[in-house]
C-alpha cells in the first residue's frame, strides 16, 4: 500500500492531465471528430465522478468495477 501522501500526488496529476486534455480538445476547432471526442470525454468524466460514490458510499463494488 502506498503512503498516504502519494494519493494527493496521484489525484492532482490525474486531474491536471484531464484539464490539459480538455483544453486541447476545446482549442482543436475545426478538427475532424472534435464533437465526438468532447462527447466521449464528458462521458468518461461523468463515469469517473460516479465511481467514488458507487464504490465507497453505496458499496456497489461490482457495479463500480464493471
């Protein structure tokens, strides 16, 4: 099990990279399939946000891991 401080580093890095990815998509005006990429990004972001409540609060481990 990693030390506690590692979680802050990992989550900060993860959300920084997510923000950079979104910025790249938003600035890619005129790019082919940009709308599809934005839709998929939004979908994965919603699933990402839903994971913690499903796993920790609702104790729906199998649903969270599927």
